[in-house]
C-alpha cells in the first residue's frame, strides 16, 4: 500500500466543488421540466447542451483571467454568477430565448469556477500526488449524485417544480458564502516573470495533448448523455427510479477516487485508461438492457467505476511535464474538451433518440465509446504510456 496525504487547502476546494455541483446535479432533472413544458427530445437535448456549449466557449476567457487575476477572486466571481442565474429558473414559463439566456450564463459561471478550482488544486500539491488530489476534488462532481436526483424526484412529485428550483438556489448560496470566508495560499510562480508560456496552437499540435483531449471528449459525450436521458428512460416506467442509477454510479466513482487513489500503487498509471473505457461502454450497454431498478443500479456501478478512474487520470496525465505558467492553458484545453463532450452528448443523443428510440440509442452510444476510444488508445499507446 502507498498511502498519500492531501496538500493544504484541497479539502476547502473539495467542499466548494461538492456543494456548488449539488445545485447543478439537482438540475439534472431539468429534462423532466422541459418535457412538462412541451419540449420535444431534440429541443430538450439542445437546451440541456447549451450549458456545456457556453462553458466550452468561455474556457479560453477563463484561462486569460487566470493569467491576469487572483484565482480565488475568479472562483468567487464564478460562484456569484451561478447563484444569480440559478435564481432565474423559477421564472421560466415557456421554452423561449429566456431559457437560452439562463442556460448560457449558467454554463459561463460554472466554467469560470471549475477552471479556477482545478488550477488551484494542481498548484497546491506535488506532481506524484496530483492524480489523487484531482480525484478527491472531483468526487465533488460524484457525491451529489448519491442524494440529489432522488431528492429532486421527491420534491417534484410532492411539491412541484417551484420548490425544486428553490432547492437549487439554496445550494448555490452555501459555496459562495464559504468562499468568502476561507483563505487559500497559492504558491507563486518559480519561473522568471517575463517567461513566455506556450500558445494554444503549439499545445494542440502535440500528439499527447490532442489524443487526451479526444479521449476526454468521447468519455464526456457518453457521460452527459446518460445523465441527461436516464431520467426519461426510468420516468416512463413507474417501477423504475433513475436515482438508483445515479446513486450507484456516484458510489463507485467516489470509492475508486478516494480509496483507490489513496492506497493503490498503480493509481495514476496510464495503463488504467483502456480498462476504464471498457467499463463505461459496458455500463452503457447495461442501461440498454435495464428493465428493473436492480439492473439500473448495476449499470450505474459499472459505469461509475470507469468514471472514477478516467477523470483524475486524464487530467493528471495532460498536465504532466508542463511548467506552472502553462498549466492554466493546458487545463483550459482539458476542461474545454469536458465541456464540449457535455454539450455534444445530449444534443446528439436527443437527435438519435428522436429517430430510433431511447433504448437503442444507449446501445449505439456504448459501441461508439468502445470502438472510438480503442482506436485512439492503440494509435497513441506509446505516447500516452499505455504500452510498456
């Protein structure tokens, strides 16, 4: 066993990510609200995707902000924008431009916050602990899935959509207040102040960078599709609850990132990437086969194990070997791939669902994840370190 310790400040960042993403997670059930307002699968997929499209488009702006201003102030600004926009959801009466405005600026605020939080995480720990630290912080994206999809379903069924949105607003207040009370000491750059950092085009021409970005894109397309459309699959059958899927997905991902990251010697090895893609592909296939809460829970467990491995490994691998000044741009590219995958997933899935039905769409997406990731990994196995 090789136990690792967290650097100072990581738990505070984890708490901010955890609570802020709890507000985002409860809004995972927005597809039900949009369907309630008469939205078609294509329109629902488009509106869900707008959040991630906005986050994707704003990443270069976030990288520029990090090069000019204090990361803590940028993080607070992102949290404030998230609270302001979340407060507008109760005023939605129909699927019009007002909804487009809300989704775009919600994605912008979340993008700025997450980029600042990740930058501070990689700056507060040593390289050998980076995958573990990112894994722990990123459990903040998984732990809310244990509670809030269940809670959201109960609130909608018992009290209606107004209280559903009020819950999301309340969860947005907590991280903003906490961020104003804590202090995070970020170590200064060790390079010369006039040192020139690599440009985005130079980074994108490196094969390791674009291979990891494409793998991240594939991974997030599959994940976002499941998060957006599993509720609709389960909602059509009174005996199935999407909360079982989200709960077991989150439990598995958190277990892998916290327990695996702390104790396993091979944690952080690129050789885990291929098995992880096989797991999320298998989990997607199990969604296609699910006809009960038990099978839905098993699919979440398999999918969550793959997710628990992929996010911290891909994010730690992509910044490996880069100086602190360049990490902001590298992380900006990485999170852009995350956002683009989250945007494309629901959008593409909505169109395919409209054409062939919801269950066959899950099977098709599982095959896409398996074969596209396998091709990329085999073509770049020596560069990303999958092969010996």
